[in-house]
């Protein structure tokens, strides 16, 4: 199908309870004259997600839904594969336990097209499994103001999540911007790199998606033991990448905001390292040695959060004195 306006990229792993709702929320939108595609990436899902998707494809043959299966590469790897196979002018990364709200996406695409935007941020809902609204998130006071990526991060900052943003696909292709595979928090360096390249971005204070607060998801289950060790090690990779990306920003204010993000993640990582459960003391020491080896600690910079600033400052002093 030619002239696709928007590609929905949906990673699939252990989401048999939710994936049909995500797909149907797209199909049931009023798309007017816009053309979309749904690119689902099966990341070796062990449950019945693929069977459910194939049934939906058979039921909706005219809705340009395609399923790609791959050897497990994690959320970031599934998104990379979806981007590789997508054809839309714009792309949106929808998690398979989330869903679209209302009929707002045609308005988003219209706004991006009319203003030649490369990225649009929008607001979202937090909901539980009964669709009860728990919170409204990602609202900001820049409503409709068009800025460069450097101006945006300097004046407003941006949320780490990719799930409240529509991207110009060609921008990602031209700069070869991909997700780090098989790590947690892969959104943060992805967006840090994207915003360093963008010439026109805006935000609208309109709700586009609902985020399910799924207690079984990777990001919401309690982390301890091996899972926590992986989360900490992945965080080290992410922080290192973000620190490297600081050099892609020209303005002092832009560089400072990137340092804020790195400091915020550093404080979180050290908190997990100090107070994490189920980790051997020897393993904690090894991870701290690794953080030092990568020159990520001590790291004297504000985080944008007073409690984290205090925590990081204390650990920086202790680290400088080699007490930890």
C-alpha cells in the first residue's frame, strides 16, 4: 500500500490479554482520508499473542496489518525491526498493553503535516485494567509552540518515553537512530539523540493514548536479585550513552539538560545499588567498580529533583573520599 501516513509499531511479548485492544483501538479510529499501517513484531512471545494477532488479521483483511516474527531482541530490538519494515511518513511506537484514546491521531498528523514537524509530543492517561483513569501525564505549557530540538530540551525538556511522540520516519532513517537492544530504559538515549537532530518540534496538550498500569510489566514489578543486577548494568550502559550524546548538542543550555538526565539516572542507579535487595555485596562492589571504570561516578551535577540531588551529592563526596 502506497502513501502511508502513519506506521504503528507494536512490540509483542507476553501480551495475550491486551494486544487485541491495542490493535482495535487503531482500527476503530475515524481516520478520514489518512492511511495507516500496523506493524506488529513478535519478539518470540511464548504465549498466545501471535494466534490472537493472526485471528485479527483474518478478521480485518483491509486494515494493512502485518506481523513479523524474530529471535528475541527485547523491546528496543523489536522497535528497531518495526522501524525497518515500516513505510509511513510518520511512526508511532505503541506498547501492546496500551491503546489509543478517542479519534485524535488524525488531528495530530494534520498538525504535523501543516507545520512540517519532525516530532510531536502529546499527553496521555494512566489507567488500570478496568479503564479507570488514574492520572493525566505529559502535560506541559508549550501547547503548540514550534521549536528546534535544542530549544525544546533547553526550555521545556522532554519525557524519556517514546510512547507519547510521533516521529518523522525519514529523520530516524537519515541519522541512523535506533534503540539499544536488550536493555531497559532504552527510550532515554533514543530521544536524547533524536532531539539533537530535530529542527521543528511541538507539543499539544491533548490526550492521545492510555497507558495501562500493568502490575505484571517489566518496569512495574519489584526488581531484586538477577533482575535488579541486569537493571543496574543496563542503566550503566544507558548513562554512558547519554553522556556521549551530550556532545551532539551545540548550546550550553542543551548540554546542561542532557547532563541533568544523566545525573538523574546516575542517582537512580546508585540508589538501586545501595539499597537493592537480593544482590551479593561482592556483586555490588563489582558494579560500583564498573561505574567508576566508565567514569560515570562521582558525577557532580543537578538531577532536576531535590531528593536525588541530595542523595547524589552525598554519594559523590563519599565516592571522592573513596569511602564507597
